[in-house]
């Protein structure tokens, strides 16, 4: 479930208008969904976390080029790419 959730967040695939999106079926055989409230908070249904509220974040690099001739070219492009801090707040509702 964690891998699917991280892809949804990093690819910015959260649906608008408080619609639910299936994350995956967990190891407990339950179906997990994510929903974003109007204020931007995220809720996972059913809530699988010990804390009732927390934030997570990543630093994102944005590349316009999709293909690179070498690993070194990719590394150099990543060093020069604009960066943005992405943060999400999860709240049990």
C-alpha cells in the first residue's frame, strides 16, 4: 500500500472535489482509499496509522527532458533542475 500511496502523491493524482481514489488492497485484505478534503488535508479510509494526524514531505526535482544519453547527463540535469518541497498533511476524519 505504501508504494501505491507514494506514487499517487508524487504524481499528483489526487482527485478533486473530495472524490475517493483506491490506493490498493492491504496485507489485511482491506481495500484502502484516499480522499483530499477541500482544505487540502488527506484521509485514508480505513485509517491504518497509529497517529491521528501527521505530515510527510519530499523534495521534488522537475525535469523537462524525458530521455538522457547517459547516467551522468541525468545526474547533471537533476543538479540543475528547479526543486520544490512537497508536503502532505494526513488527518483522521
